[in-house]
């Protein structure tokens, strides 16, 4: 099995599994120190309205890209979870298929052929895994809200350290009391928001929100008097 994993044709699949394990280890260590991994992936996503489901956002079907991302459930569950599912499915599927091919034919498929095939086969797994995660995450029905309606509310950094041009993932409650994930960066150059920091949302540029550190305890996300 080790020789299969280290074969040059399979290095991409092995690297994917190593990255998946590294993410798990780094997140575990970061959690112990109250920090998190920096994540700016969602800042590249198309601007969209927020879903009526709790803790998620959804894309309007107004472009081929947004429809594809919506199909992958990006925006419906935290993107890091989907990345882990992809790396796991891509790595395992690649090694299993190459192992099966070696057993049947005595040779491995070249990497330039195996990688795109396994990549395409992994996408439905990401969608399925995202659907399972969405089903087990807390869900409550509420009214759809727009992205701009969250301005003026308090978000809490949940993943990564937010810096200028390097957004981190944050959670914010809408007017109905339900949560949404979004990408957030400081409004002021040079400022940083670590995991757990409460931030007042001031503006939005596409999929990325900007804000300042919350200095008013009465606006706290944990304040039971705030909807």
C-alpha cells in the first residue's frame, strides 16, 4: 500500500490526504490556543443573497459559476468542511482506483489522466457530503434576508484571523435570531481580528464584509436582549 501511495502517478492523491490530515491537526492545535486557520476562499465567491435556512448562505442562480458553486453546496456549510470532504474523497478515490487498475492490468494510469478523472468523480461526493452536513447541522426556517440587512449587526470571528485583504470566516445573527456564515476583514488598515473577536459590520464589498471591533457590550452577539 505504501508503494502505491508513493508512486509518482499517485503523488497528487497522497498529497491531498496529507493536506486533509494537516488541516485536521492544525485546527485541533489552533483550537487549544484559541486561534484558527486563516481562510479567504469564500471572498472569491459571487455576491449573493442569504438563504432562509439557518447558518448558511445560498447563491442566486444568475450565472453558471454561481449555479455550479451552489450545486457543490458552497455557501450552505462552512467551506473548510467542504474542502476536507474534497481532499478525503479525491485522495482515497484516486488511490483505490489506481490500486484496482494495478491489480487488473499490472500498471497504473498516468497522473495527467487519473487526476482529472478522479477530480470529476469527487465532485458528486462533495455535494453528497455537504448535504449530509447540512442535514445534521441545526436548521430552522426563517425569512430570507439580504446581505445588506446584516450591516450594523455584530459578527463573531469563528475561523482564522481577519486582516486587510485576508478575510476570515465569521458568524452573524439576522433579525430573526438565526445565524449565517460570511467572510469578514477589518475596515481599518493594519487592524486584526482573532478568533472569538466581536466585530460591528459596517459595509460589504461583494462577498466580503468589513467592520470594526465591537466596543459596546450592549451590542454583543451573546446579548440575550439583541435579536
